[in-house]
């Protein structure tokens, strides 16, 4: 195999792994818990 092909395969593997780890980190941090509430928050009344 060509060296550049092997390098690109390894690079794409590590980039995919990094994206997956960032996604798992976001899920554990709670970024994807409530997808509906933020878009309805602006309709709430703040009058007291």
C-alpha cells in the first residue's frame, strides 16, 4: 500500500474517534437532555 493511503486511513480513524469522544462527553455533561424546552422558553411570561 501507498504510505499516503495508510496515513489518511489512520488520520480519519483518529478524527472519527475524536468526534465520537466529544459527542459522548456532551451526552454525559447533559447537553442533549432537553431539546424542546429552549425553544419554548421565550414564550414564558416573566411578569411577577
